[in-house]
C-alpha cells in the first residue's frame, strides 16, 4: 500500500511515522524542506518536490491524504489537486473541515469519478505512540480500499477506526466529539478550581486527580493528562488565562440551533472560552458603570487611566479598596487558533495561504425553525 501525505506538521508528520512503522509506503510533501528531509531520514519516507511530484510517484489507484488547516488551505489544495487525478483515485481529508464542506467537496469530486473520504482524526501528539481514533465518511468502496491505511494508523487490538457513514459523516462525528470534549474539559476545570478555592482544607489537587484516575466514575484520558500535569505544578501562575477555540466547537453549537436540540453544556463551555479571550472586557466595564448609575455602587478604576472624553462624561463613585481590578489580562497578541503553516504551491493564484488566521467561522447556513415535535 502506498499513499501521498500532503502536510507534514505535528499531526501529518507523526502519521507518516506510524504508517511507515506499519509497513505503508509514503511519499510526502510539505512547503518546509526541513520537514520533508527529517521524515526521509527518520522514517524512510519518499520525498516529493511538489504536490504534482508526489502524485506522479504513486501507483494507481492513487491515494492522497491531505493534512492541512481547514478552510481555504484545504479548499485551494483540493481544487488544484483534482485535475492531476484520474477516475478511481482517492482524496482523503484528515483535517478538521466542516462536514457540510466535506459533503460539497465529495459531490464535486464524485462528478469527476474521484473518490473522497472525510477522516475525523483524534489522538493529538500521542497518536504516534498510542494510535489514532479515526471516524471516516465515504462510500463502502472507498472505505474498503483505504482500510489497510486506517488499520495502520489506529490502535492495535481495539476498535480504533470506524466507517461511520457516507461522505460528511466522518467530520460530523469528529465535530460532535470535539464539542463533547469542550464540555468535559470545562467540567474538570471548574471542579478543580472549586477545590483549589477551599483553602481551609489544603487540598492536594495532584493527589486527588491521581486518586480519581483509579476506579472513579470520572476517570478518563483527559483526567490522566491533567493529573500528570498537576504533579509538577498546581499554581499555574506562568499560564495566562486565555483559552483558544476551534471551528468544531462553534460548528457544534450551530448544529444544535439548526436541529433545535438543547446543548447547554457544550454551548456554555464554548462561551467560557470566548470569555477567556475577551481582551477588552467592555461588557464588564458597562456592567460596573450601570451598577454605579442606578445604585451608586463603587467602581474599580484602573490606576492613572483617564476617561476618553468621548460623549458626555458620566460621574462614577469612588474606588472601593476592597474591589480588585488586578485580574490577569489575556495576551494582546495571542492568535485565536494555532495552525500548522502549510502552504499549497499548486493552488490557483490568489489562494489564501495558511498561518496566523483567526479561528474558523462556521459555514454560513440558513437556520430553519424546527418543526413541532409530536
């Protein structure tokens, strides 16, 4: 079995390593030559000088796995790639694309006789060692062809991959997976915050999370990672209270609105990330101003800061020394979501390159009011 991997960042590079460890031949391309050279030396990957060169080095039917940021980078590369392929060839999108985009791309490629698989991929930086959880959407024929690749990437001895449905189903399943992940992470964070706040008990969070890992109802891999991190530091003073979000969390909430299904936990977990990203705190300033206006409550002022003079100045009460205004601020230059910087040299002119772009917005959709449930 032989495939091309386009995009050799953290995920793509480790997937190449795992594929090679399991006897799958890989031709790889990335805009960064050092990433290609490293995998040639470490994993015995075949190097490609361009996407077109990678395609030319594949046997038929050709299988190309894209491991690129969602949105424009994936779109432009897929559009540029299609003319290089023939009927019967297969493109796999292993990134975090919106499932509706995957459905559209799959239909467009099907008109040209090219197979398509959307592969929701979970496992992160631990996938190389532990294997990847793969949720794939495709026709039965495409899934059967790609099966040896999926088996090589998945954990051994357990159901590590599944053909969950037609094109779009893989990325939809991964989207909901990430929405659930948001809720789980938020619950752990809030509970541990409460325990740390109970200073009279002098609770050891490392001890407690390690205890919970064994036979507790809340044991999970997320808890394993949290417990391990808390062993070395429980104060976390060096970490800014800023939590990025990704497209899947937003898209999950949009899906709940479109279906008319209540998802308060998933939605609030996303909203809490938005709150952490609020560098201006404008709504909180307004709340403080309103409390002062109707009740004369004290306002915590920023030392040495002066009113801007815009509009009519509203008098405020004195600063209450018991009101703290020293809340840590979110980083001014933080990117919304870190992305692997994978360019697409064969993309059409004007295509948007990756790197430093804001969190992907949900695909614009018309929200249709739900039908009455009988």
